[in-house]
C-alpha cells in the first residue's frame, strides 16, 4: 500500500436510503470500507487510490452518481499511523469481563 492516497468521504444520505446508498458506495472502485455511523453524517467511506489525480475520477465520476446521496464532505489523510496499534485502541478501557 506504499504510496496509496487515502481519502475519507462523509456522506449524508436520503433518510429512507441509507442502507442501499451504503451498499452502492461499497461497490465503487477505490472504496475499501463503508460504515454507517451516528451523528451528522450517515455513512463514512474510506477510499484508497493509487494517485491523488485519481481522486476526482472516483469522487466526481462515481460517488456523485450514487443515488441517495444528499451531501458529501471529503478529507484527505496526511499520514497513516500503525494500523495494528489503531486496532488495539478499540479495546482500551474494556476489562476482560466486558470483552466476552
């Protein structure tokens, strides 16, 4: 994955179309992960693309054509921190009795 560009796209979906919009986003080339989330945004999509120049093709050419999207906001990641350490962070604060 060296040299890959990571973009995080937050999506507000039409109220009744969150699930189908998320499923459609998951099929877009370059989209690696899609999450439904709480808060102001309904969906977060993680994109991994080979070159910064490809971002416009993915966002404009593919994402904006997905039906059910009301609004998006795209952020580019500057740096990726060790993914193994990030995974461990989700267990912080849980003792063993809560993990089961």
